[in-house]
C-alpha cells in the first residue's frame, strides 16, 4: 500500500529559535533549554495536519517543513 | 542499465598483477619525501586502464567490478562505493570530486596520498569520471597541507596531456567539518566550507547543481588498483565483510608513529610491532578519530582491526585512525581539551550543536578541574540526548560519541577528578594531537608499510 503521510522536518541551519512552532504545535514540538525546537518525527495524523501547517507557515525563517512521507512499500 | 554488458567485462587480472596476498598495495614503493613521479607511478602500477561506457544506457564495467570487490568509502562513513557511483552515473553531466580535505587531526593518510602518491588518487578520480560519464574532476586538498597542494598541482600538470578528463585543484580552508560532503559542495559553489541542509544530496544536486560524486582520496586510490588488478585480487586481503587493505594513521607512544597500510582484520599488536613497538604502556586506544570511540588498554592485546570485530567494542576504524594514549597521560584532561577543540570546530550554524557542544565541553572541563556540581554524568547524558541527531551534519553526533565513550572507558578517572580535582598527570603536555599545537610534529611523518 503506497499511502502517503506527513512528517515534520527541521532545517537546523535556518532555525533561529524564535519558538513560534512550539507555541502553535505543542502536540509535537517542544523547546530545548536554548529555545530550539525538539521535533517528534512520527507521522502526523490527519486531524493534526492543519496545526503542523500553521506552525510551519508561522516560522520567520521557514526552517520548519511539513513533508510528504511515502510509507514504505 | 544493462547488467549484460557489465558482466562481460570483469577483466582477467593483468599479466603483471602483483601477488594479491602481499602488502603494500597502495604504498608500493612509496617515496619518503618527494612525490612519486608519473613515470615511476606507471612503472609500479602499469598504464591506466580505460573504462569507456558503451553509450549512456550501459553501465560501466568498472562499477560492477567495484561492487564485486566490496569497496567501501574510506572517509569514515564506509558507504558502498559502487552505490555512490551508480547514483550519479544516471545523472546529467556529473562532476567527480576527490576529497583529500582531511580535517581529522589524528589522520594523515589523505595528506600522505596527496603529498607522496598523487597519481594514484588522480587515477581513481579519472577512472570514476569515465565510469559515471563525467568530464570534470575536482581535487580538494586542505590549504594547510602545503606539500600536498604543491604535489597535486604538479601531478595534474604532469598528466594534463594524457588525461581523458579536465582536472583542477581546489584548496579548502582547514576545518574539522570542511571535508564533510555538503561543506565541500558549498565551498566549490563559492560559499563557505560549511555543511548545508540536505537533501538535496550532492549526488542529486551538488557542484553547479550537477550530480556530484564525492569520494575520499583513499577510496579512489583503491579504485585505481581494482580497475587494474580486478575484484578477486582486491579480496585476497581483508575479511569477507571488509575486503582489501586500508591506510591507518597510528599515533601515540610507539617508536615510529605514522601512516601504515594494513590488511583489514590485522591485529593491533602487529600494527604496533610494525611501528617499532610501544614506548610506554597504553591506557587505551582511540579508534576512528575524534568522532570515534575508546577501547580500554586491557582489551588491546586481542584487538583485530576490522569493523566487524571493533563493533563488538562499540568502535569502528572510521577513516583509519588508531591513537594510543599512554598510561602516564590523564585521560580526563585529554578529553577536556579535545572536547573543547571539537566544540570550537562547530560551524556555529545549528543551535543544538553550537550550544550543546559548548555545554558538554564545559562540563568535562569542570570535571577535570574538580569544580563540577551535582551529578555530572547525568548532565552529560542529558546534554548528549539534546545534541544527538539534531545537527545538519554528523559533527555533534561524533563529538557526543567520543565524550560518552571517554566517560565510560575512563569512569574511575572521571569520578576521581570530579571528587578530588586535577591529578598529577593533568599538568603533563597533552598527548592527543590537536592542530593548534601539533602542526609541527604532525608534519612529515614518513609512511611505512608492513
């Protein structure tokens, strides 16, 4: 079954620890002691997808990506 | 891709192929000072075989041969070379990069190849270019490796009339992460020699956005021998899972530290013997360099230099670094200075690396100074978990591996320092090589073989 799901991915070089993502998507993103996001890389359930997208759009440096992840064939 | 064509072409070993069981291979007739000339190189290894592909649709026979040889990358990661070659062979106008930008302070093998055997690695670059359909080869050498830069530059000039590809030299700013693949691509595209966010991986989109094959200098030198003598010859040394020979940089309390060519699976004892034996008892050995792991001195007698065996001790050969630490050194002070150097080598691009490695180095420094408060090992574990897998490159993970391994291997010494502060050995001159203080004695160690 080639079912596609979504995952969060962070560009750690672009990330400047603004922290918006953790605010908008606390279900999957927390901040470390320096303010950088710690991301849960598990697939995002469809019910949470809009939160993930909002967090990614809110990132001032576009460091957070919501990527389609093809489930292993 | 047609396998059909490829299978035809496993050339019988050349009539003059050397005995597959004998060493040295790469270091055959290696000069001690001047680089080996093109004439001398051709006299030792024979003419460069040509590997033209039969049109774009057919795979080069060399790739099949490299696969059968079981050649893996010698830059540290050990990725199968044939897979890498195939990944760019299908791309449009690929570029080949020879990576001799050796940033590891405890490794001298790529520097040695650049300085003394430039034609062997240039052969490998040329052959790889033919195999993947590239017309351009870029050789990356550390700008601080002055003799290597001169030698490679002269060697490119020497073979310019005969080469089937365009070759050019690029000097890379010296740095621990500068030799990382995406950092090299960044540098060659006019940016700083610092890692970038991947994907796209270099094989997808690298130098000038073209598919780019980046291979370590030794990997390509090995490839140049496989192209000449075949995969069966290559496998006559080494272990089934790690065939062939390898260049190893041995340093620490041995009579003749330097670059040696060993058979994979050779015993550490035989390597030390070849280096004239130890000059002091070894407290431990660091395998794989500053992203590697320590092995306690009590285990060194039975150690075999293959990744399969080293994995049972949580270590690997990496880029071929074997560093002995003498019984007289303080492992805590040594770890503190290396950890600080590694933290300073952060590209300062990723938050967890920039902050986490600094915090880890500070913790080790506090332990070494006896000023650490609270549960130091808990703190190291927590910081390690915060750093791991969160950088754009492998630098934070490698540094964490080294520190955790030191804390485990030297548990008694760490506990003693945390409680009582510096020991007598803390004041000794550091043994572990770091560029700031070792540029002088790291130069011109003569390569030796056994």
